[in-house]
C-alpha cells in the first residue's frame, strides 16, 4: 500500500527516541498518523478504516509509542468528531491525542445507573455558560482528569430522554469535589463526584442543547465495543526518553484497572489449576470446564467479526451488547469453576491462599462485569429491541415531563 510506504518513510525521517513523549505524539498528531481514519484537519489522514488499521499495526511493528489510550481517545475525541463544534474540536482534539489533557466520564448517578435517562444532575444557564449541580458515581480517573464528559438535565419540563445535554466540564474548579469509592475487592478504582455550582463555559455543549441522549448512546456504543482495547506493549529493548515516559504513563494509567483481569474471571488459569489440584479427572469439573471453553471460543470469534466490521468502517451498534453479555457469562462460569477447584480455601486471601489471593479476588470481582457499562438486563433489552426487533417494553414515562416522574 502507498500509505504504508509513506508511513515507513515518515517514521525513518521523524522518529527520535530521545524526544519527549509529548513532542513525539505532537509529530504523530500533526502528520495525521495518530488516528489515520480521522479527518485530516483533526489529527488524521481521512484514510479508509481498513487502511487506517494497517497503519496502526505498522506503528506497533515499528516499535514506537502510539497515542494515549483511555476515555479521551476512545470516547471523548470520537464523540467530539461526531457532535462537537469546530471550536471544541480545535481546542480539545489535538491536546487529547498528544496526552496533554485527560478525561473522565460523568454519566451514572446514585439514582440513575441502568436507567441512565433518569439522571437528575441539572445544568442551568448562568453567567458565562451553565451552572451544574448534582452527583455522579463510578467515574474512573476523575481525581486526575482535566475534563469530564458530562450528562446533565437542561429542561425538566421535557420527557426524560429529551431534556438532557452533553457537556465538556472542566474538572479543576472549586465546584467539583471527587471522593474515592472502596470496593468489596479492596480496590478503589472508581470515584463519586459532587457538583455544586460547577461552571461549564458557554460553547462547551457537545451537540445541540437537548440532544444529549443521542450523544450518550453513541458514547456507550463506543464503550461497549472498545472497553477491552489496550495499547501495545513496549517492544523488547525499547529505550529512550519517549519510551521511558510512555511506560511510566501506562503504569500510572493501569493502576485503577489492575484487578480487571480478575473481573473477567481468568478463564486462562482454570485448566492448569485443575491439573495442579489433582482434579483434572473429576467428571463434574470437566463438564464445567467444557462449558467455559464453549463460551470462550464463540466470544473470540464474535470479537474478531466486530473488529472486522470496524475495519470496514461500520459504526458501533447494538452488537456491542452481545459482546458485553458474552463477557459476563464467561466471567461467571470462570468464577464457578475456580470455586469448584479451590473449594473453601478459595475464600482466603494473603500468603498461603490459592494463587496468593487471586482466586478470592476473582470471586469478589466478577459481579462487577455484569454491572459496569450497563447491566446484563439492559444489554438483553437492547438485543431484544434493536437486534431481534421484539416489541418494546411498556414505558410509563413516555411523553411525561421529567419533573412529574416519581423518583
């Protein structure tokens, strides 16, 4: 491909391991190789998705750091490209791609998790923009983020899906208070965020006022399809300032997510653990392991099909809910198998416990995967409505002003 030859020549001319990570990512962004499928004026090259995917793999093969991973590049920048004004794109796309600014997601609330459209955080017109009051929860990275992708209610006189707007909220201001949440597995990956007169400057609306639900659905579709994406590992022997800073960034960014492999159930461990425990011949256990394997392989094939769809230029859609449900079933079956292998000792943590407490962490972490990013019940409803075409569930809130709904 001409694009690959051009990229190889560009790398030969511009890669310098002694650049700072920010300087290197600036070169990637300005040349359009950071996200080649994005528009040329916004850090891309307007390449077809298939060519962009090949270019991204070429960057990995060349052993150079890529753009940052996380909410900024996976959720915020794509939704800004879809709905944001040129002013927002001009101010935020490049700094997001270079890693100069970081993001968190401010969607869920204590009373609006699965039923996100019931959110009560309100944004009211004020001097220079909007004043936001309310509470958000389950916000990873909120303590260090520069900006929040915020959903707030701007018109309580409209039905609940129609009076919502999406905003870019500057996080570092007096009206924003972030507190960590302690989970039952001992980690504190998430935060609750209290908003008390927090200011959203005029012009920070993503899309028109009142179309926030449409924006939110786009964000959630990206989240469900891309939540497993992780940056490529540093190549063996990687050296230089850019890689040192990239590795340090990844270690810091991975800290809140270090228990995520346990959340997924660790199906990769079960066969060797069964052998080590002398239970590989147990017929009941063998059946449960077989059930797990029959869940894992179709999920892998489904993921490959979705990846091919993205490469072909398909937008995220309801099929992400199928992948989410598959992940939940795999994690639950994995936890069941681990508990059968370890027995009562699987509840122990600390020195001398199975795998140094990993089994116990799996058992208490797995329930999270059926909740995060939309509960299993919500995913089944999406599949029923948007894939199977079944009749929608009755909804007493249709056409009723939000202010009149019982909460």
